């Protein structure tokens, strides 16, 4: 019997989300986090494309200490996976860390061992800009999850995960984890994605971004001497739209001048930090993602949360309501637009959805 019935919940009152779990108090007390960083190298990593990298470097950040049960199995490990273009450090920001990693929080490092990996092509892990440029292996989401599994099991010696959790791209990785290693975790919490191929408008803006970079005369097949600024400007514009939150932006930039200044600031920042090869690979990695046919292989309880103002995953498509029925112990929650939601970025606003994480951890706890 499914412990998470009903499978689909459209939240009628936002007050129910900001429940009596003390999230307001946690938000005001920034935790003094002790983190550890390291690198694990996988030798001769073979990608699904058939390409091989002699040494795949995987960077990670951890909080807390692994604990083992009477049989010697790790029972408190949590992996949290970032979105496209991000890295593990994004989860140390106040809107996430001050809620979940605070003393008494749901993922308090005093009781949980939290693993924050940098995915292939991201952060301090191996990526095209390290030197191979467009000759870097054409990785996809299955490669990224396989590498994460190697990091967790071989690099960190963890043989079981209490929770698999991810945002955006990491949300999609959560579905891949659940299908590929169904007995490896107690629970899954994907945030802000769909378990179907990247198509429709979601593919359209990605295609525009890719074409903007590759059609720039300065691209030179990826062997550019300086960043192709025209293509990257197109990419930065599209990234701004994809992550937009109309309700919030109307409040924060209520005049033409304020909105113009916001765009200028956003694009200028991106142009100073983006690498065209890295970004192209990051966006292209979703090209063959499609867990929809194997969702029934997921056996662990799964709590899937999207927000109604998400440009990338618009709820009006009705995709989630259909796909969640394939997941044995799955529940889908759609959070309505409010002063607390931030479009696609709601996935990192833990105060908005932490009550659902609390439910998931409670329901999936070992008896």
C-alpha cells in the first residue's frame, strides 16, 4: 500500500507549508558550519558515448560524520545534488543551509552525513575548461549519476543513503538514482523537474542557448582564445528568463529603469564568470534524459515538489500528474505562487517545502 497517498497534492493554503516546525526561528540563526572538501579520482572512467577519461576528478563537500548501524552499514548519509551550472557550495547559502543544516534542522550535520558533490563538468570537478575544451567527453546525466555513485561508494565508503535529494538538474538525477540503484536509498526528494525527455519550451530555450554559442564567429569549434561574448550574452539572457519569477520580479523591479538595471547587472556578472564550453556541455547533458519508462523501478518513498511559477517546469502541461502514478511510493506536491516562491529557484528556498521533507523522513524511517 502506498504510504504517500494521495499521489498528487496542489497546496491550497501556503500556511500549511510554513508549518510549526520552527523554520522562521531557524532562518534567523545562521549555523556555524564545519565543512570538509576533497577530491576523488576515478581512473579510466568510460562514458556512455564510448569515450574514456584517464582520470576523472570529482570534487565534493561534506558536513557531519558517517554513522553505522549494528551491521556496519552507513545509516545517516544524504546526497544533495545541484542544478545546471551550479556546484555543491550553492547549498551553503542561507535560504537552504540556515533552514536544513541549522542545529535541530532536518539535515543537521550533528546527526546527518551530508554529501554535496560537484557534478561532472561543474565546480571543481573535471570539465572542458580544464584544457580539453570541445574534446572533453560528451557526458550525459547517466554518466553524472554513475560518477556520483562511484564517489559515494568508492571515494567516501558509503554503502547506503538515507536520502537522495536534488534541485533542477539534481532533481532529474534523483530520478535516475532511484531507477538505477533502487535499493541504495531509503527516500528520494526531487525538487523542480519532470521525469520525461527535455522537450517543448524547455528544450527550445536550451537549443537557443546552444545555437547562440556555436553560431558565434568567435566560437571556433570550441577552441576559442577568448570567450565568444556574443554567444554568451545570448546564453546569459536565456538563463535569466529560465530562472525568472514574475511575481517576485514585479515587486523587486517595478519600474523600467529598475528592470533594465537588473538585466544589466545579471548579464554583466554572467559574462565575467561563464565559460562557453563548460556551459554548452552542461546544457547539452540533458539531451537523452528520459526516466519515464522505468519509473516503476523506483521503490523507495519519493516526495516530488515543483512550484507553480516555474518557467522550466510549467504545471499546466499536466505531465507530473500522469508520471507520478507510475511511482509505487511516490507523491507529487505543487506549491502555488506566493510571496515565498521564486520561480524555478524555489527549489533552494527550504522554508517553503521543508514540511514535506519532514514527512518524507518520518515515513521512510526504519522501524
